[in-house]
C-alpha cells in the first residue's frame, strides 16, 4: 500500500505542535508520509494546498490535520478500514464536536452534517474533483463547512469516527487566539484528560 500523505500547516504553538508530531509518529499499522511547514502568516489553507502540491509520490489517500491534535496509535488503521468499507463516505473526520448533528449511526462512524476541518481523510479522486481547499474567508461561512456541503450536494456523505479518543483536538483557542464556547471547551478538556494529552 502506498503511504497516506499527511499535510499540516504549523503555527507558533510549539508544545501543541510537538505533541501532534510525536503522537503522529507513534502511529502503527499503516504507512504515512508527513508534509509540514510553518504557514499561518500566508493563510492556513493556502499553506495546506501548497503542501499538497509538494507531495512527491503518487498518493491515493490524503489526511489534512491541524497542528494541535493528539493521535491514538490505531487512528489511521481504524479510519482506513472504515472509509474503504463505506464507499459512499467521501470525507471522514477524526474529530467531532457535540454541537454537530448526527444524521445516521453506523459501525464505528457517525454520518454528520459536518466534519470539522481540523482532521480529514479524503481520497485523491475526491480531492481532485472538489479541491483545492477553500482559501478565502467569508464571514459566517467557514471553509470546512463549505467543502462538506459541496460533497453533500453531489450525493457524497460526510462522517466522523464514533470513538472520540482516536483523534483528539487539544487547542482551546485557534491560531488567531479566538476561544471556544464553554460547552465545547468542557468536552475537549474531558477528552484530553481521558487520553492524557496536553492542551492549551
């Protein structure tokens, strides 16, 4: 199997980024290759799209991840099994917030209204049809929501893993310093405590 290509735009949050990379390289079972560089100043999605263009082999699967995540060693294996068994899933997320709507429950996954853009698994076929990722900012229309909606409009489904400990989001604020609501903060804090991850 060809390695899964993983792209990550890095920020100034050194401890979170180090945790992301360390836990990523503790991943077992599935081969991957990481493409990462600092890039928030140029725009996160601009950097992510540039990293995708820099992939130096004939990849089949792509993971887009933020730099403030924590990975269980089985995350990639579990996600690859799920996406290969569910061809109607065009985008599979590792994370879910309790504010997102569950449309259907299946073995190991939830079909949802959106998969947060902090961690996605997507095939090359789907990315080349719908990509690159949106780089523009539209108030009230987040780029991850728009991308999910584009897939759904054409009949694809968006899903997330039902096990919330496989991929855990550990950044209480985004790269611009904006915080999250108390409900989501409580959820994130509980998950990081369960897996023993650092958060800030």
